[in-house]
């Protein structure tokens, strides 16, 4: 009889886990402290919303909408300050998510399970947005010579920075 596989201690992102629950780990860090703190809080808010009971679900969705809007406003201010070339696409991704959650709010009042179907996609959306949009923004932020401390083990972010550096040489 084989023993069960030991629990991972590395914080690796498992595909099955991302479909249900995405826990914060150093692999998700961008290296921009403000961004990382906000992302950590958002991930907790996403899971608290998914886990909410039917009666508190609409209130949790409203609170999540407010938290996301505040986070997105901070990222968009950063993009404006940097004259970030991909700002339009990044803003569009923010707007699409906010619109989807606005739709989920009234649905949650009459069909909580239907709203949860959308909400359960949020961890995967978060991971995709972080890797495709927020990491390049963090690299652009780094390039402005602002204080930056790379997170330990942030290989994806480090590799992206290296590739972008090669493209500009």
C-alpha cells in the first residue's frame, strides 16, 4: 500500500487547487509591497465571499466589489504615473471583472448558487490577471528606480524582468 503524497511545503500552485481555493504564497508576490498586501487581502476577500452563507452573500459581493474597485484604482493610478503602455488593456480587464460581479450581486439575492458559479471562477481569474497583467506592471514599476525588493523565489517575476530587459537592448 502506497502512502499518501506529503503535503507541499513550497507553495507550488496546483491546478486542482486553483479551481477551488488559491492560498497566498511567495510565488504570488510581485515584489511591490503595496500591491502584494492588497492582493493578499483581495484573495482573502474572494474566499470569504465564496464561503459566505446565502443570506450574507449579497453583502459580501458588495464588499468585494468595493475592495476590488479600490485596488483597481490604485493600480490604475500607478499605471498613469508610469505612463504604462498596456494601461488600456489592464483597465479593460478590471472593468470586465467589475461588470461581471455587478451582475452577480442581484443574482445572489434570488439564486445564491448561480452567483457562486461565477464567484468560484475568481481565484483562477485572479491568478491569470496576476501573472498576465500585474507582474508586467510590477516590472515596469521596478524599472522606474522606485524602492523594490524582489520576493524570495519569485522566479516567474524575475524571468519576466529578464526577458523584458533583453527585448529593450
